C-alpha cells in the first residue's frame, strides 16, 4: 500500500480492506519528487513532516510501515519501489490516484501489477465528471456546481431548491477591505520533535531552494488540521464571503481559511468541512454569503478543476493559446520589483508559501498573462512556491484560469486587468512608485498600458469573445497616437524587463 504526500487520510481508498498481517504500508521520500521544481522549503517541511506523523500514527495502530526518508537518498519512486518489491516479494502495489499525471505514468511502468483506486475523498469520481462533461462544448463551473449541490443536498431546502432562493451570492462578495477591519490569524502550531528534525534536514539538503523555512507553524496532523478548521469556522468564516476578493498590504490572510494544503494533503476532508459549514449556516452562525461562497470554492471550484485535470491530461499541459514565450521575470523568485502589488504578493509568498486567490489570479497571474510568460514557466513557479500546489489543482488554475492558455475551455474570458482593479480592491497603490491614475509614460502604472497592449496583441484570438465586446469597442475608440503610446510604453517596459538577469 503506497502512500504519497496527498494521501494522508486514515480512510484513504488504498488503506481500505488492509490486512494488518500481510500488507506493508510504504512511504517514500525521493530526491526526484522533491526536486521536480524548486520547491519552497516550507512546502517540503510540510509534506515530509505530515507524512512522518501519519506513518507514526499507522505504526501505533499496529500496521507494518516502511518509511524511506530523504536522507536515504532514494532517487525516484520507481527505483525505490522496485527495490522494496524485490526485498519483500510483494505481489501487487495498491495506490490511490496520485497528485500528478506524471506520477501515475511512472507507477504504471512498474514491473508488478498495480491497482490504482479512485480517490473517494472527493465528491465526484473521474467517470462521473466525464459523464457530466460528455457532449458539452463548454464546461461551465457554475453548471457543474449546481449539479453537485443537488447531489449532495448542501445548502439545499426540502424542495431541492437552493436555500434563500439563489445559487450564488457573488455580487455581495466583492467588497474591498476596510482599513479599520481587524483580521483573525490562522491557528498556528509549534513544531514538535519530528518537525524540528525535518526542518534541519530540509535546511541541509535543499540550501538553495526558494523561501523562508521559519517560522514554520502549519499543522502536520489530522487532529491539528481539524483544530485549524474549527478556529476558521468560528473566527473568520462569518466574514469570508464579502471580503473574498480584497487585498491589504501586510495582511497575509484576511478572512481566508488557509486550509487548502490540509485539504490537498488529506489532513482535512472536504465532505466533513462542507457539511460543518452547511450546519453552521443552518444554525445561523454564518451568513449565507459566507457559507455559500466557501462551499462553492470546495464543492464547485476544487472539484471542477480536479475533473478538468483528469479529463484533459496529458495534452492539457502543453496548451499555449496565445503562443506566449517570455521567460519568467527573475523577481518572481526575489520579490525585488518596484511594482508594489507584485512586491507584496511575492514577498508574502516567499515568507509564507501562501497567498490568497486574488493575489494569485489578479496580481502575479495577471502580470504574467499581460507580459506573455511561457505557460510552462509560470505553471512551474506556482507549483514550486505554494504549499497547497499539486499538479491536479495548480495546472488548471494556472494554465486554464489564470493564463487562458487552453483558449477558454475553463474560463469564459482571460483574467486580464489594468491597475484599476488592483487599486479598487487593495491599498497597494498608495505605497507604489508608479501612479495608478496615469496611463502613459515612465511613471504610469505598468498594468495600465500592458493591459491594452495585451488586448491589441491578441485581438485576433479574442475579438469574437462576447465578454470582451465592450472592451474592444473602447479600444477601437482610442486615437492612433494613444495606441502608439501604449505600444511604445509596453515595448520600453518589456525591453527593460528582458534585460534583467534571468537566473538570480
Ligand atoms: P480560501 O480562499 O479560504 O478558499 C477555501 C478553499 O476553497 C480552499 O482552501 C481551496 O481548497 C478551495 N478553493 C478555492 N478556490 C479554488 C480553486 N480555484 N481551485 C481549487 N480549490 C479552490 N489551489 C490549490 O489548492 N492548489 C494550487 O496549486 C492552486 N494554484 C492556484 C494557482 C492560481 C494561478 C490560482 C489563480 C489559484 C490557485 N489555487 C490553488 C486556488 C486558490 O487560490 C487556493 O485554493 C486558495 O488561495 C487557498 O487558500 P485558502 O485555503 O485560504 O482558500
Ligand atoms: Fe501595482 Fe500599478 Fe498599483 Fe503600483 S500602481 S501597486 S504597479 S497596480
């Protein structure tokens, strides 16, 4: 029974029907998996420590557990597995669906029968999603979400209608944050002996990797992850909905849950989490905007991107609708940029291995889209730097939602915006050397001219998109000199960018 770093749940399908006497549970930390990209050191610590804690719990329960740690220098999953299989003359490997199509392919090359089990911690299976998608030209998340609400009865009334008569409360959920708001802090945990040891090992073995290793405060056990969830439910969820899209300088978490890495590793269970939120709403502890907003993220978005990933892989990874080819600017790794919104999002990423959705989508993702970064480069960056990033969830979010590299399969229009959006939703512009109100010249906010340049460059690919009709109408009203200035400012900015060192 092979346990990967997204399988840390006692009820995982690969451990169901386990025979305590004859079955061996195997954990493998391999050099290859740990170096696929330049992982944030906090992410490595989180995965290794939570795997080690889970292995300990299984041992205490009386199971036979073999744990091969990174210090043993095992190179890859296949070489490690083949070695173990020989030693134990095992007849078969049982595993739950991995976090990455690449890993699945690697396991399928094993010289021994492999049983890959569905991951039933999700609300839907790959087949159910494929059935729903069958024959549809566009797979709208909102439609999928309605189907899932009906199937699960979450936030539904007795007559199978959405509670309070609406599916979606997004309109109420776009408030910029007020300066005077005070924010709850996610529950923090002191590293125990196991985590301290992992921190030292990661420090020693991955000295060049991205990110700050300390302070390390994530939960690494199911028990603590549940405490973190209960804390969120009480302290932050009531305000989660209205301020979902807000950004505030030096406030890293606002009312977000900071639970995605627990959910993705298996320390928290999406079904339990959604049921508790539904219950809190019915007990009038949480308003509908927040309960619905939160459940939609998990029952809707999380479930939907997982469905898209397994439906569209392996070709999905290579899509590049705009033919973007720029290298990722070096400051994504150093945070050294004068654009304050970018600096704040990148610095926080380096410190926390976390940033919330709007920072990912409308700041770092938006910028990469506007300047035309090669999708593969920006996808690798997201996979590396966020503690919650696993290929199945990172790829559709980055390649599809944020970079529109699938040509609109996942998103109905590109999430491209000028500085206006960032100004409206944050206080970053107040501390920036650029002026968000200026559209032209060296002092103008780069997002302003890059936004129009993006639309000009990609006109042929976007002009028939109904959701961009108004935007292209506005662009068509610009006089020639204005268009020339947009192109000039963008070319100057991009030339300066390309001259920066690419490998700090
Ligand atoms: P909250 O804002 O509190 O949301 C609650 C939960 O909803 C999250 O914990 C998460 O499990 C789920 N959720 C919300 N949005 C999404 C979404 N779009 N897709 C999947 N689940 C969602 N999320 C990941 O879990 N892993 C990733 O690798 C990842 N990469 C992303 C890359 C880009 C470019 C973008 C735009 C988004 C990405 N997301 C990813 C989605 C989202 O940004 C994170 O789930 C969220 O920021 C995690 O923080 P949180 O737990 O505080 O979430
Ligand atoms: Fe970002 Fe532009 Fe605002 Fe500066 S002015 S913080 S670059 S949006």
